[in-house]
């Protein structure tokens, strides 16, 4: 590897995976092209540390969600080799920290390109649903990366949850499998590497596992090797996988080279029982999420839009036509808005939608419309 720098980091100073013993040919990781790394291991077998180690060998890191303990925030520690970090949080969450932060709905590819590390964590989202939606939004940005020189490493700790939840619900298992494979293959063309980690082989379908350029096996307990790589049993004693230490692994490349490797400890990796939010002084406030619109019901954002449009046009007819809601619905929401402010001094619907009009009563020139108009 002739590289001098990766991102702002000096290649020679980075902690590295060490090949202790080649077992079949000599496995070599080609860092200068987009790859998929698949790591398998039980809990507490050093999977997360390894994902972080793979990450620092790439110019850019997008660290999606990990466990509930916000371990992804370790990049913000002084000991981390990444300084230039953007925190991404949910739309209805406010973050107070010394790192720049952005709500996921405002994040663009340009932002991703401008930072070395894009970091999210579990606590930055008000619910799992919001978190998975955000994940999709972040990944979709990468599809616009038609031009690239630097490889982005996307860390997907707990890969299955993220991969499968980014896909539309209501689809059959087969569709999801095909979509996931296409997604993985496509992002490669946009200069994106993946680090996926799994607890069980069966967490991902065989077809998806076969797309891995590097398969890293850590301590897996009693799980048997899956069919497609059962052949490595003739090179590595199957017992080995029951006894590997946290820093040990078997590395398998897509061209069939096998090696026994070790990895160093990372000083920035989160220790057990440490609250990184507290350590880094990051404050989080979740607002109530806006209610969504349905055909029968006007959600909070639509309510705010009705109020704003009516304030601008002073015509219920115009608003009704533009938003395809009945005149009586528009009339109802304008009155509701004004009544709420009269009573509570703010409109809860506008507040949840973060409208600037949340405390402003709207002057009405239309005569009120009753529901039988
Ligand atoms: Zn309102």
C-alpha cells in the first residue's frame, strides 16, 4: 500500500489488522476500491471495534446506528483519529453540542462530502421508526454521487435491521432480498464501501452474504459454517470459531485466500458502562412528532400549510383548491388554530409542525363556513 494519507489521517500511524498466519494463499485487503466487509460474531466478540478499525482506513465514514448505548459517538472523542464530524439527528430532535449538527431532512450529499465523519446514534431519534426512516434518507443521498475520488465507508452495525427496514414494508421476502442485493451492488458504483456486522449467518440471505469481498469470522459459538463457505473447514479446524479471543479473527477474501489475523485495541472505542452523551456534553431534546395526514384527517404539517396559505391569500377557496380539501375543512382548521391560541397561547398542531405561526392568530375576512356548505 503506497497510500500516504487517508482522509486527514496519516496511513502509517493507523492501527491495522495484522496477518499473523496465512492459511490458504495470502489474504490482502484492497483498500483503494469500494468493498463489502461482512463480519460475523456473537455479542462481545469485538465486532464493533473491528468495524471502527475498517472505517479508519477509508477517507470518509458514515456511521449509522449501533446499539442503544450510542457507541457511534466514540468518533467525537479526543482520542479518535477523526476531527471533522457532522452529527445527524431526527427532524423533531434538537441537539446541543460542540459539533455541528443537522436534521436528517436537510442533509445533502454536499454535506456528506464536506465532512470526514457523518455520525448518528440511537438517542438522536425519537423512535426506531424515525431512526430507520432517517437511515434511508442518508443512504439515498449517496445515490447522487455520480462523481467520486474518495471512498465513503458506511458502517452498518446491526446490519439486518437497517438493510431490511430501509426497504418498503409490505413487500415479499424475495423482493426485499433482490432489492438489498441491487442496493449493495449499485452503491459500489458511487464509491461506497460497506461494513456490515451480524450475529448469525442466517441474519442475511446467502445471496447477500456471497456479495461480500471480505468475510471476517470472529467467535461464533456453536453456529456451523454456512454451506457456501463450509469448504474452509478443510483449512481451519471448526473448533477454532468457538474459542477465538476478542482480538482474533479468520479473514476470508472473495478469491478464497484465508488468514488468521489479529486487531489492536482502539483507544477511542467506547468502554462498557460509559455514557458518551454525558462524557461529550451532548444535550438532546425530543419534540413531539407531527401527526401525519391521511385522506380523512389533516395532519400537523398540512394544518400548518393551511394556516400559512390562508394567511397569505385570505381566501378559503384558493386554499381549498390548492390542497384538495373541502372548504369546511379549511374553515374548521382556521377557527381551530385561532381558538387554540386564544386558549393556550399557541396552536399545538402548528407547534408540532414547527410553524412560525404557532402563536399568531390569523385574521379572517371570509365568513365562517358551516359543514353543510
Ligand atoms: Zn395552527
